[in-house]
C-alpha cells in the first residue's frame, strides 16, 4: 500500500466469512486501529481454508481454462481416470456459468488471467510471514520448493504454454530427469520420470490450525468473533449501516463479504449478480504414512498436490462440478489414492481421513477484490478458486488498506466486483 489518499478514521467493520481471506482482513484492520467483528456461520477455518493442499503456490497463475480445454473436456468427462468430474444432474443449472467459463479458453484470455493473478499470488510466502508475525501461527509456515512431477518429459512439453506464462510472470525453475528427481526426492518411483522444481515457495503444515491460530490471536488482541448466519446488509442513504443475522443486528459502517462460494446471495443483496460456482475439491489424508514427499508436489497425471503435513500426507485436488448441495462422490477419492500410488509406488499408510469442500470460482478465474460501486462501506474479497490460501493474506491486506484510506500499490481494475455488469 502507498500513502493515504485521505484520513479514514476509525471504522466499525463487520467481516462475513472466517476463512483465510476474512481472517487476514480482520487482522490487518485490527492492526490499523479499527473495531472489527469476524462472523462465520461455522467458525474460523471450517470451510475451504481447512481442506486444501496447503501449498503457497506463488507460481499458480495458470488457470484451468487453458487453450484446448474445450476439445479435451468431453473426453475427460467420460474417462473415469480423468481428474475432471461432473454431476450430470447438475448440468442444467451449471450450463450458463459453464459457457462463460469456457469462453476464456483462449491464449489471450489465459495470459490476461495469469497477469491478473500474479500480483495477488507472487509474494505469498512473504505475505503469510507478515500476517502471522507475532501471532503464534508462524510455526505452521514452512519455506520450500514447489515440484511438478510428470510421467515423462513429453508430458511436461505438452504443457509448454502454461510454463511460458509462468516465465512471463517472473518464475524460473530447474528441470530434473528421472535420476535427478529420485536423488532430490526418493519418495517418487518409476511412475514419475521427470519433474520441475520451482524455488521460493512454501506450505502450511496444518492449514486449519493455522487459520484458527490467526483467528484466536485476532480475538486475544481485542477483535470480536461471532458464530452467526448473515441474512441481509442494512443500508440507509446508500451507506452500510449494519448486518442482519440470526443472532440479531450488528451495527457497523463497513462490511466485507469474504464467504467464498456462499458470498453470492449477499452480493445480490448489494445489486451484483456474479457468475460464481463451486469447484468441489477433495482431499485425502494418509495417516501413518511410511514416507512423504520432500515438499508440496503436484502430481500432474492426476492434477492434485501431495503435501507433507503435521503427522500425515495430504492429497488434495481434483475438479468436480456439481454445486454445493450434493454429497461427496467416491470416485475422486479413489482416483487420488490411485494416482498417488502410481507416483510413489512404495507409499503405504495405516488409515485415511477424507474431506470435500467448495472452491469459489468466478467464470473468469479472477477473484473479486474491492469496493462495491454505489454502496458506501461495502467491500468484497472472494472467488480465488484453487489459490485462496496462497492469495488470502495479500487480498486481506489490500482490503484493509482500502478501508483505511490507503492507495493500493497495484492496479485493482482486474478484480473489480462490477466487472461482470
């Protein structure tokens, strides 16, 4: 953030959603001297901020909508070994969003999206360190490389366009053949004969406990946490006046909507219909594993990440389109286990824990970050799809700075909440 545009004064801010974006925003606002209440219907880190790969994917600028996806998608949907799943009964409701989503499968659009994501993700490790400093949550942040594991070099070369985008965003890497990969990380076997190592990344050894520790520090320093369901946003004369919840009215002059995929109804209350959908994400934790990868590693054959965590290995990824209401599917879980065993043939475990949650994805794969036009005191920060943990601290810092009257040091135009009008 750059120097203040004008003195903002102390504000009373209500934040809806206690995932990484909401908690980050709350902490930065508290440090800036504002009065802050953090509201979530389940409590801190009970959604996607709990169930993710834990990787601080600074280089995760390449969206799902790469050129060629439209041609591949029908084949992938019919292939039980593909990491793309669809609940066909949900297709009629999904179709308008899906058409808009697939319209971005062009090189120019993919490049535009990557350039928009870069400023939010690129310094993730530093942003997490700054956020967690002095909170007790620092212990969960682990600096590391980020490794992409391929079956062979040909599979890597088939993704040349995505790697060119990473290069354009300032990332460099080391290529490793089979021998170099196994010398670097003996966990990978004959099913993985090529890899790319990107330095300067990191991971969170327990994402759920990390965000809960941040939230606990927020409350210990005078912030207020509230478990409640927000039903409406009070306004008078074009300004926010409070929130209506199932626990009563909360008076405030500023509100931040950061409730992930659940933000859509509140956005509509503020006059914005956003093309927001859930990418249903899965993770499986391997308990009592006999080995773990050296650091977060994307198994490209299955489009998921294997991450060493506190006392277990987490496998997280897969894309399933099916809305927020259907129960978890078994096929994604089985595929995660199968692909992990192919890449790490000697991996064994004694038990598993499974999870399914909802990645909030806007049709252009770029989050909304900023003020709501026409409603003074209303802000939004959600829609980070696969990279919410990575981009959460930077998003929270930007939102807190805007509320405090500071000039953003990046161009916020790509993230405008009203860009879909």
